């Protein structure tokens, strides 16, 4: 069964999960619970109400109601969520959902903005419509009227890089499309408070720091008053390996200085940065060769050649009887006391 990061899974228990991995065990899909049935919920689909859940709520709900979706993973050595194969009702894919919206089967103002984005990346960026999609709440059709953000998906590493570059070149300018003129704006002050409160739960980054890093990433903007993200999902040809090929073992806390050597996967999930010129500031004196971040906050945080300071958890990675070490930032969604920063900022 082929399921990628950012696909959604609707289960026989009326639950919506988001896939969080490219490879999966034979008996289940690695994913995270996002929406649950709730008679007081603020999302409606087919006459039923649902609520979105955060990390703590998701684990609590499954432990109480559906413990079969939780299991101890022998790859990561922690309890994880995973949809058992026999519980899958439907797989909902971002590219197919965008195609459905483009074909006009539903008429919502929010969808017009999504179509404008897809036209921009297609006509201006030269990216095929088949390499574009929509994730987030719109994917399972659980958006909140016309106020939800747009989690726009671009398939393929090179396509995503191209999308970032063309947005950087065209943002805040009039853009001529075949049937209309649009403007894709930078994020203004009216969005920063909301984004900062959503993402940062400690003192790791000030709001000024957060807005500095986010602005230069060029993966987030505003279309006609609606926030959008440009998210990466790998093409099928870019997905390698099998579940259980790699094992992860937590070593302890770590803080390092390093130089970014390769940022090609910095917008992936997890975001990965190859590093060199390592200096250990805290933790065991071992050769850490990469940083991985499981939180969107630190995706695209630094680019090739930049010197950074990072703090998180050190992991040992065992693969094909060889091993290496990485620093993990974002071991929880809130990333408490974990960060990636420029050394000289």
C-alpha cells in the first residue's frame, strides 16, 4: 500500500489521521490523529461534527477509546500512533483532492484562492498540476468555512525548490495569469502574533527572531487574506528504503555549533540538514553528522554555508550494520527548549 507524507487516512472508526512517513510497517501506517467525531465539534462533514485535536488530546483520546491505534515501535523505541491496515477505510491524497477542486465540484471562496495558487505554480513556475496538491483540513473536507489556512503541497525536491524561488521573485507584485491578475503577499504584522503563539511555547525564539527566520524561508505567504504554506512531499522516485531498515536510539540531550553542509532536505518531514565543522557544547563528545527536525517551525531554518547553534536530543542511527549520530530538534510538536538558530544572530 503506497502512502506518503501528507496523505490522510480515514478509518472505519470515523477518525482522520495524517500520514507522517514515507515508509511504513507491513501491518499499519505511521500517522497522527488529527480529527475526531465530536457532537460539539466545529467542523462538519456529511452532517457529522468533528474536532481537531492537539498532540496530548490525540494520545489521550486513543488511549481511552481506540488503544489499538497505539503501539510500541521497535524502530524508534517509543510509543507511536499507527493506523492498522484492517482499519483503513479510505486514503485521501493531496493531488487527487486538488484535481477535484479544480474540476469545480464544490464552489467555495477558499477554493478559488487555492486554484489561483495552483495556476501560479503551473503557469509561472512551469510545475505540472499533477505535482501539486492540498493537505491540511481541506484534504478531508473539514476546513472551517472560508477561514482555514492553505497547506499547499508540491511534489518533488526540485519542484518544491522551484516553487520557493518563484514565490520569492513574485511576492508582493501583480501576477498575470491567463484569466486574472493576482497578488501573493508577504506575511504582514497581522499574522505574526497568531503564528508565533501557535508555534513557540517557550523562550527559544523571540517574536522578532521567529518573524526573521520565517520571512526569509519564502515558503509561506498570503493570498487574498488567507495564509498559505508551500509544503514538500517527495516524488515516488525519491522515496527509498523499507521500514525496519533503520533503528534509532536516544542518547541524551545535546547542544552543538556547526556549519550547514547540505540543506536539500531542509523542507522535508523530517527536515534534515547535513553538517560539518562540529563543536559539541553539551552532551557526549561524538561525531554528529546531521540535524533532523520534526517540527515545521525549524524547516528551512538555515541554508548551506551558514553557522548555526542547535539544541535537542542526540540519537544513534543504525543502518546496514553501520551507525551515525544526529541531533533531533522537535521531539515534541511544541519543541520545548529545542531550537536551530544562526550563530551570529
